[in-house]
């Protein structure tokens, strides 16, 4: 079975293929790939059994991460929660995975990583590398039913509290909203000792996704309480980032914003809200998503060659967490720009 490689940002077949494939996600889109390339210089490459110029009927997409600090690797895809192989035939999936594994040996790549939301790789040479939970909310029920299924205390009452408090709701894509959102996200990342992504990353997402990106902010008396960033692809809405000011958490800003997301998604005809991955030991985040009424499924990242470990990535992040809190505020953003070019 012949396999061909191509650049999805240059090949005119990619966008219509992603638009029509039922398992394609926001992470397959040219918007996500272009934002990765602009922000971190990650070069996209895709493999297919469809010869040019035939229309694509399958594809497995990667980005090349070249790093002297964490090692060179092929990842499908960096900073994505999941990236399903867009392949319907098991034999074709095996051929594409085998080709990717062989392609690794012709470059500086330490390993190949695939992050499927549904597929289980049975090809020799790939083995589970990391495990998470993936949550999604089925939106096909009525708004009344969706609200009734949410947890009474942590969701329903919080939404009513936010409404009683008169929280102000804003949404859009302006620079003002972006900066407000990044301040809230920075507060949350700082609590978890994780550096905030570079501002350029969020600006590139805004530019590359256009109207398919939305920032939502809840404020009390002019003071931002919570913020979220969502992306849209077809009938799916993806919650990607969120942050809050813990001093105002009792006002219910975050449940209030998620209710706004759900209402907006229903209005646009979406049938699924993708709530992203959670670390298996993050009981608080898992509980919040499930209190919204979300379903949970296992999410496994697969790596070849078997036994390959992340090249210093975990150790780099552990060191960054310790060092980041000690940095003066003015140095945090340059440090984050440097760090995230080596992660993913």
C-alpha cells in the first residue's frame, strides 16, 4: 500500500477533507495548524494513501517538533487534547502508522506520538504512553433537560447565584477581552504552577480561527471573575482554556459562563460540547465536568518506538514549575515564550 506525504497548509485537498470527515475536530483544521506554525514554528505534515491529485479519503496529520532541549519528535498534534486519525479502514490505519514509525528513522525524531480520541492502536511498535480522561457533553437534549441534569449545588445553584449577583457577561474577540482573559488564565496557571502560554499564541488563535473563536468574560462591578475561550468546528464546540479569580469564585462565574456556552451552542445547532482532557488524578476538574452532565471516556496517547519516553519534557516542565514562581513578573512572558517552543 503506497503512502504519500503532504503539507496540509499547502494542499488544497485538506480543508474540504476535514470539513466532511465525521471524526475531524477543531485540532485538524488549518486554523489550529497555522497557529502552531506561527507561534512555535512546528511544521505540519500529513500521510495518506490517496495519491495526488486524487481527493483525500484518509489522513494522519503530525507536527514536527524540533527541540534541542526536549528532543525532536513527531506529534499528532502538539497542544491538542486529542487528534483522531482520519482513517476508516483498519488496514489503511495500520499502513499509515507503520509509515509514520518508519519515517521517524529517516530524521532526527526520537519518537512518534498519536493522540486518538477513539482509535486503539494495535500496530506493533506503538504502546500507551500517557493516559487521561476525555469529557464531552451531549447537547441534543433540550435546554431545560440539560440544566436539570446538571448538579443541583455546584452548577444549578451557582448559575442562579450569578444571576442574582448581576454578573456582567461579555463575549467577543477584542484585544481588551483577550487581555482580560489572559490575566484570569494567568491567575489560574500561577495557582497550578504552570506558565501561561505566550500572548502571541492567543493572538494567532484569534487571527487563524476568526469567528470560530469566542472569549467569554463574567465580571462583578467591573472586576473580572471568570473567563473562557472556546473554538468551533462544525457541530462541535470545544472548551479549550479557562481561568478565574478565586476571590470571586463564590459568585458562580464559571458555571454561569458554561451555561452561556451551552445556550450559544444550542442556538447554533451544535450537538456536542467537547470539554477536553483531564489528568486522571485531577479529581476537582473531573468532578466539575461531570457535574455539568458530561460523559467520561479514557484517552490514551500512543508512542513509537515501544518504550520511548518523552525526551526530557516532563523534567523540563517540573523544573519550569519550580522556577516560574520565583521569576519577577516582567520575566515570566519571555520565559514562557522560550519554554513552550520546546513542549507540545
